[in-house]
């Protein structure tokens, strides 16, 4: 009779291990299916963003061309109109580039608030220890 309870415990442990293994296998299959779906959705979103970018650039060219033609009616010269619009857009591009370069400088990556807070904490701790 001493073999009975021990074999039932072993049977229970074996069943638990099999069920755990089966559960883990099913969860991995679910994970793979979900990740495949998520990656597919991500790629569809990326393709739509690229398409939007292409159409946006084409629309921008059409609008700039319309602006040049409209301005040509005001200044009575398409060449002068193209120079004005091109010059304004060039100035805007240069301003954006300078602002972007400034924003991307390495000095903006430095954690200034964290550094300042750490100095204050160190100062407060040293005052506690010495005080």
C-alpha cells in the first residue's frame, strides 16, 4: 500500500508536467500567430506611410507649380516667379536644417536635469552626514 500513494503522486506530477508542456506549446503557437499578424499589420502600415509620402511629395510639387504660375500673373514673369518661390522655399529649408542640426547636437543628449538632481541629492546627503 505504500506504493499506491507514491505512484498516484508520481502520476499527478507526470500529468501536471504534460499539461504544462502542452500549455506552453499552445501559448508559443498563439504567440507565433499573433506576432505574424502584428508584423503583417506593421508592414501594411509602413507601406501605407510610404505611399502617403510619395503622394504628399507629388502634391507638394503640384502646389508649388501652381504657386509659381499664380505669382507669374502678379509679377508678369514666370522666371521671376519661379526665382521668388524657389528662394523662399530655399530659405525655409535652410532654417529647418539649422534648427534640426541644433536639435540633433550631442549636447542636447546630455541628461542635464538628471545631472542637476544627482548633484542636489549628493549635496543633501553630504549635509546630512556632516550635519
